[in-house]
C-alpha cells in the first residue's frame, strides 16, 4: 500500500541520489541497489518526472527500522541529555571547577562559557560554611536519601551527585526566609559546601 509517507521517502531518496551524483559520490547508491545505467537516466530526468516517480503506485523503496541500533541511540541521547541537565543544575547550585571537572570532565574554559550562558556569577574567596544547625540538617537529609539507595555511601557516580544536589536544594530552601526560594543575591550554601560537609561525615563514619 502506497501512502503519503512512502511518497515522501521515495522523493527523499531520489533527491539524495541526485545530490550525491552531483558530488561524485555514487558508491552508496550502488550499494543500496542502483546500477550505473539507472543513475545516468536519473541524473537527466526533469523535475516533473521526478515527482511522478515519487508518487508512483508501485513502492520501489524498502524501509526498515534497525531496532537494536535505534534503541541504543535513544538511550545514548537520553543519557547525554540527562548529563547536560545535571551539569547545568550543578553549575546553578554553585559547583566548583574541581567538581565540574570530576563529574563532567569540563575544562576551565568550558566551565566559564557555561556559567556565562547560565548567568551564574562566582564570588571570589571562600564559600559559606554550614553552621551547626545546617550541618545537622544536611546529614539528616543525606541519611534519608541513603535509606532509599544505600549505594550512595559507596559509589561515587551521577546518582551520588544527584543526591548531593537534592540535599543542596532542600537545605537552601529550608533555611531561606519563610521557606521561600533563595534570593540570587543572598549568601547560600553552595553545592561545593554541601559536598564537603557530607564527605566529612562519611570520613568520620569510616
């Protein structure tokens, strides 16, 4: 059965074939089934005949999805998107250059560019350290997350980074006035400070 989709695929194949022939790249066309005589005829046909070929009632194009490859590409694309979103989130939460290099392999130039695009300004000097109350709240939140995923204490991967960011977001919101969103101008506990605090607790547990 010929459908509008078949017609579009037919037309796409024929126009690609013409473009490749113009560039002198005919090997792929030979590999998919064209012969030299057909390519010579195709190169010389007028546009109206090209449309007629595309809209023919006979389907000359076989199209099949390579499911394993497509599934792999989908997963890779999803992983890359998640990684980019996590990186942007980490930068927004005040991740240091060292953290961004450790988890994402970013150079200082790439980090500077990303911060500029995200409108994130880094203040010089030491970042704010948690007080006693904040330190207790940080560890309490971390323990809650570890109950759901015990490997957080053992494996240093993106799941652990995500947990670090959850703690940072939770603590920043909890200790902001009236539990409102943190003002961009007010001093807050950065992701870097939170990570150092949690890692300090983890070292004490060993």
